[in-house]
């Protein structure tokens, strides 16, 4: 039997739930929504597949792209090579 109120409650609970941090050490790693999120410690590293899982729940890909715990995608942001950097005189 399907009950609409139960389905709504389940969906609402799921969408409002925050992913708890996996970080159990002190000082605690940066949160997944912080600008320094890539500084979190690695808890799983799979170079053969091209990704690492950070303790704040961020999936970091070898092309510097990221997948945040809330599903947000961060496009690759590779630094410029030394041949592409210009200096101001």
C-alpha cells in the first residue's frame, strides 16, 4: 500500500539531511563547502581509477575536478604551467 504522506516525509527527510563529516581527528579538516576543502586528508586513494576520497566527503579527481557531498560538481581547475605564466614588470 502506498501512502502519500510517508513518501513525502521520506523525500523531505532525505533532501534535508546533511552529510556528517568523516573527519575524526584534531584539528578537524576543512568542510566540503569551504574554499580550502582540498586540504582535507585523504581517506581512500585510487590512482588507477583517477580519484581520491577526502575525509570531508569530497571526491577529488586527477584532472582537479571535484564532486562535493551534496552532488555539486566543481569543474577541473588546473594551475597554469610556467610557460603560460606572465609576470608584471
